[in-house]
C-alpha cells in the first residue's frame, strides 16, 4: 500500500502506568483537527473507577442535552480500566466503548476483546475520546512506541473490516512479529447506512497468521465511526510485558490467577466447554429449556432441527487445539474460529478465510431466529456481518422481524424489491445482507436501521399494521433484543427491558434463577436480583474484565460450600475480583464495595439517559416478550400455557385461543407494571425511573449538573411514599 | 411425592438424583442439587437416592449471558 498522507501529527510523552492508571486521557477532534491530553483527577477515579465509567464521564462533558448521534460533538470514547492489560488473570483485555447511539438516541456502552484496550493504555492513555467529523476518510493512529498521534488520509480501497484490518496490520508493522503489537478498530460499508454498525477490534493471531476480529458490536458505534469518516483507528505498542500496569502486589495477582487457570484446566471440559466451543455450548441447552429464539421469538424450541446446530456440530467446525484467548494469559480461550472457510456468495466469493465465531448469540440471531439451521450459512452470514460492519444480534433480530412481517403479509415481495423473505429463505436473506452493504437498495437500508425505524417506515410506506408490528417487534429503547426468549421469566423482562441501554444480556440474565430454579418468587426477590446482578456485572465494565470467567466456570466445591442462592454468585470468584483489584490498585476494597462502585456509574448513566431523552427515558416492552401473541405460539405449548391461566385462577376450558392470549396478556402487563415499580424503588429511583437526589447523595454523585437533570425532570407526585 | 424447585413430582422407590433430572429434562451441565438443604456432589448423582417427601432444589448455576 502506498504511504498515507499525514493530515495532522502531534507528539507526546507516554505517561507511566502506576497501579493500573496512567492518569491521562487522549482527546482527538478529527474534524478541526485537534489533540489534547487531559489529566485524570483522583475524584474521577474514586467516582467512575475507569473503563465505561471514564467513558461516560468524558461523554457527559462532551455532549449537549440535544446532541444527536450524528452531531459532530457526539463521541466514541474507549477505555479499558485499571485491570485492563494484566496477563495473570483470564479475561483482562476488555475495552469498553460509549457513545450516543443511533438506535436509541441515548448513551450506549459496548465492549470487545482484542488488544485495543491494553495497547492504548500502555501507550499512555486511560481513555481515548474521539470527536468531530472529518471531511475525507481518515485513519487515527496512536503510536505508543514513538509517542506520536497521527491523523492520516485513508487510501484504503476496501473499507470492509477484514480488508481494513489485514491491510493496516501489514502497513504499520515492520515485520511479521510486529503485527502482534497492533490493534485496529474497523467497521464496514454497511455501517454507512445502518444504525447498528459494529466496531471490530483486532488482535493478530501469530499461529494462524491472520488478524482476528472481536466486536463491540452493539449500539451502533460503527455507524458513528463512518459518520465521522473514520475508516479505522489503530494503536501500536511494542514492549508488551507482564507487569506494565505496575501493580502493587504481583504475588497475589499471580497466585489468584494460577488458581483460576487451574480451575479452567481441570473443570472446563466437564462444565461449559468454553475452550472447545466457546459460548456456542449454549445452543442445545437454550433449545431444551424453550429459550432459543425461533422465528422471531415466536417459539423457544425447534426439536426437529436443533441437531443441525448442536454445539457438537460447531465443535467440529471450529479449529481445535489452538490457544484462542483474545488477550495474553486468557486460558478460557473461547474466541473460537473457523479456518479455511470458503465463501460462497458476495464480493469475497471463492476466497478462503478465517471466520471469528460464531458465538451463541450469532448462531441464534443468524440461525434459529430467522429459521435457518445451516451452520455453514450462519458462518458466512457471520463473516459478512463483521466484514460489512454490522452487529450480528441486531441484524438477526431485525431480519427475524422482517421475515414475520413478510409471512403475515404486512410487507410484500414488491416492497422488498423482489426478495422472498420467509423464515428460512436463506438465499434471499443473504442477498438482503449484501444489499445492506451496497447501500443503494431502499428496503435494505430500512432493515439496516433497525426495528424501531422499520415499524414507522413500514407503516408509512407500506401501510403495514402498526399495532401488529408493535406487538412483534422485539426492541426495547430502540435496541434489538439479544438472543434469549424472555417470555416465561418475569425477572428477565426486567433483565432485558428495565436496563440502562436496552435488551442486551450483559446486565442481568436471570432466566434460570427465576423460571427454572424458582429462587425469585416475589417482586421484591426479583427486584433485589435486578439490583444486584446489573451492578455486579457493571463492575467488569469499569475495570476492564470479561464476564465469562466469573460464571462460565465455577470452583468444584461451589455447590457444596454455598447455599443455593449464594452459589449463583460464585462467591470464590467474587473474592478473586476483590483480591486482584486490590493487588493492582493498592486499594482495600471489600466485596460489598464492588456493588457501590458500580452503583455510582449505573445511576450516573441512568441520569445521562434521562438527560438525553429530556425526561422521557422510558422502558418499553413488546407484547411478544411477555408471552404468545398469535394462536400458533399458544398451541405449540398449549398444556403449559393453559396451566399458566389456571395458576392465576382462570379456567381456560371455555375460552378460545385468542381469548386465552388476551387474558394472559392482560395479566402479564399488570405484572410488568408491578415489576417495574418494585425495581425502580429498589434502585432508589422514582416512579418514572429517575434516580432521586437522595440516591445521588448516597452514592456521592450529586454533582450540580447531575442533580440539575434530576430536579428538572422529577415531580413530587412521582415519588414513592 | 417429592417437590423439585417447588413443583410436585411423582416419587418411585430407588429414585436417584439422575432420575429426577431425567424426569424434569434438566440437561444443563452446571447444575447443583440439594436434597432437604443437603448438597449432593455431582459424581454422586447416579447413586444418591431421593427419599419420598424430599424437597429437592435443582439449581442451574449460570447466571448467563
């Protein structure tokens, strides 16, 4: 590739890292262009910890109340956190991104593995914020080796992710070994029209000799990249070592890390098999428990087809025996890949490629949820989603909605510009995906903007029935639901639809606890879980850790030494987190402090949503998420659903199926309202879901501008008694 | 009769923990069993008998996602 023209260049002296922090953040405005290095105050560390907390604090200061996703002042803020980059404990390479989302119009946080988080910190920055809009396609390059920031004029011929990533690893490396010192954030052509453009964060795999892609997939970060005309962001740092975080207590860090490595080594094969098949171990389990989204979440099971997408099938397709960690030292090694895959369609037809994944979510989204039970097709769809820069979850859930609209006759073949989009119409669905990347087909561009956009556009343009689409469009706060059927778990209604950013499973996954284990019988029990788990999981995003080593492996005696409810929290691993946080930072936190640390950021983000939505940061839930909408859904589990009516004192024997559905919907809508109030109250919010001033004070986040938002939109009549 | 996660299940003489799991179609690998609040090690599921009237908790461990 020809040398790229330098548009702007700045030099800096990389700050040393002490106890996990550089105490500096990088600001780059790609439009002006301008660069600034900001100090991190002790208050910022004490309140926001790092990672997503730093992202949100910087974003709060950068945007106005009226900022839209495609305004120049919107930012992409990226941060790992104080534990990011340690190599002793598995899962410590996470990077968290925050931005105002095109899907929801409020903040979204999305995370990825790969090397960007650690390498950007080693280059001197606890966070990187990118603002402004460039006039031409540019590449932002952070050279941590030389202390240099560059904005380069892109001369990339292909803006799709695999091409961008491979080219830039080659361009910025001096030799093959040096490629491992680089991480590229890329998206793709579809992100130019889509609202769910993903960010791919790379790491170089020296054994396969290819750049691998992990995704901060959700929320539309890739769409913002392309709106800013950012073709890629690149970081380079060559002196990777075992203690670049300059931790306080390396011995403890190593001791705790070795303990978990041994646990994974000894137990993973008999527990989740993450090392062999990654999260795809869930495929048949979710099907067995009626949780696998099937045909736009109509059903949770397809007994006739599940064997085709069983984890054993994927285990054979994934290359085995390779160390698949997405950061140094992660023995969980779940970043599975399909090597030597021959692409069958589209611009890469005939090429042999390495495809990252698919993970469980993609198996469901671009599989069962759209009626496709062909792993090779799903792998190809996964490849193109990443390559074109689209979130596989939103893409699959959006297409599932389209397929159901098509089968219901709400949209026609004429509307789809000739595509037959029944469930399972895999050739035409693949063509739709290619059209999204092409950006010229009006229908494909509608699909690329997500369900909330489609509901409005289909009603206006195709006269599709709005009420039906409201019932079956599986979005919350504008974001597509991820890949678990939530209908039969009241707690999971909250786990999905009472979240900060929309129905993504990284806040709380309570289906087993609630629906199967029956550990959360009352609203108060559910509300407590919807307080504890979202805050516990938030903590990972503050410090730079992956959630998977928390509960996708557990100590052999976890179920012996703990009573059932505590065992679900995996107490020994919680103590590990306390120990490694203290070992890195020198602080003396206790396990209770994990929740408080998170609560500060969780409530700050909620106020941020209230601010961006001018007080109307509402939690919506589609009827499909609450139960059956159409008779075939009821009839598929008639005995079960008739029993649900009997449980609430309704005799189903004299009712038609439509009447039964209506009765159950009325009951469950009441339950949803009850759950919402219990959760708001437990979280210290008012009846409109706004944190109270007392909550802000308790958490020490009663900054004047934060309090002002709460006071502006809170009314006395909305207070709980 | 026994209860499993609060729901009744017919009891049979010689019924083991594994029989209970099969009857409930609980196929998940990360599952913990408590019989009358007493934990049962996984390697004893096939040999541990469940007494009539027992309160069985079959706890699926993963908090998921």
